[in-house]
C-alpha cells in the first residue's frame, strides 16, 4: 500500500474478486538466481495470474509482441538494468515507443541509474534483494495503472473507420518491431514497413532498406495494425496504404506497386482496397494521364 488508508480500487467489495489473479507480467534478468527469486515472488502475489520469465531484452521483445499478436498484451514488465547487449534502459526506450507501452518496474542492485530510469517514466524502482512488501507495493501501482488505462480506453470515443485507415497515427508509427535477419535481430519502426508477406508460421516485413522475419501470422498482424493504415490485399500480402504508389488494372487483373514491387490484389479484397485508395487519391486527375491509363496514384507523395 502507498498509504495507511484502504484503497477503493484494490479493496472495494466490487473490485477484490475481479483483481485476484488478473495481471499478466514479464520478468527480465540475465542472472538465473535473481530471475528465479523475482518470478517466485511475483507468482506468490494473489493479483498476478501469469508470469513470463526471460534472460535478455531480445527475448523480452519477442514475448511482448507474441502476447500482443494473441490479443493478450502483458500488463507490466519487471526489468533488470545491467544486462549484456541491449540493457534494461535501452529496452525501456524501445517499449516507450510502443502504441501502448506496458508499465516498467526496474529491479536492480544499483542506485545510480535511478534518475535516468524515472526520466523514462518507470512506474517503480526496486533494489535487490527485493523485499516482498516492497514488491507488493509495485504490484499495487500496476493495478492502479491498469485500472486507469482501462477507464480511459472505455471513455474514449472510437474514431471513424475512414480516419483509422487513412494514415498511421504518430504513436503507432513509432512502434518498434524486432525482426530476424541472418541470425541478427534488428529493430524497425512500424511506419517504415511497406508491406508484409506471409512465410508459413512467419511474416516477412519489407522496408525501403531490406526485409526481416517475425514469428507472427498475417491474420494477427492485419488485426493489430489495421488502425495504423495496413490493409489485406491477398491471402499472402498485407500492405501499408501510405506506401502504395499505384493501383493498376491490366488484363482484368488488379495489382499495387510499392517501391518497385508489384503485388497482386485478389478479387475478394479489390473493392475494399479501391474504396480506401479513392479517399486518398488526388481529387483532380489530369485528363488523359493516370486515370485513363487504368492507374490510380494514391495521395501519398510517393512514386509521382
């Protein structure tokens, strides 16, 4: 508890049952004994239903993205600071660019990075060895954060479909996705992805500078990135509307051009894609040019 008074969220008669075993959290620490201790304490808290435990930042990002793709985003991340490779502060910076960043609680043996940690809007800062009562206070703060976020989402008025698909919201465009490229993990911004190609259990994300694989189904990415301006055009392709250069009809077959790549549009998706692109198209095409040639050039400033 943060004070001696009862908390209406945690202890109210209408809240207590719904909060028991409701939180899903991630613990990240490169030292196995410390990770085991933290995981044990978290699983002992009656408000926590599920604990994922990983030993580095790259694995943490994979777990977070997998949870989001499954429609079950994690409620908080308990994060060590001193780790090899991508350290805890670096990971927190990446998480801060998520469309909906999870609350971060730093768990470390060092006091020095505390100022920088709170500059990154950390929810709490725990020193090792972690005391159970101090961890309980952090979980209490997470409960409040989750509750406030839920209420804010319910109070928000959903945007019309036209606005949701017309452009990438700035906060979503800043989302960072880890991709595999030749055994190396790279991080790319959602706004830089031009199109996505299905590869069995994986999806290949294409940007202007290359491509990389993520373990995700195209259906999940379609649902998750719809409000960022991505639309399905084929069973094998998902495209960013803002990156389409041309919509071309030749010999009865529809296709889109994106940065030199020509992608087929299936008949079942053609009408919806046309409707979306017409809303973005230039309002006054010059007679005898693109429109008469069976080419629609979207209003994105690309490929003109």
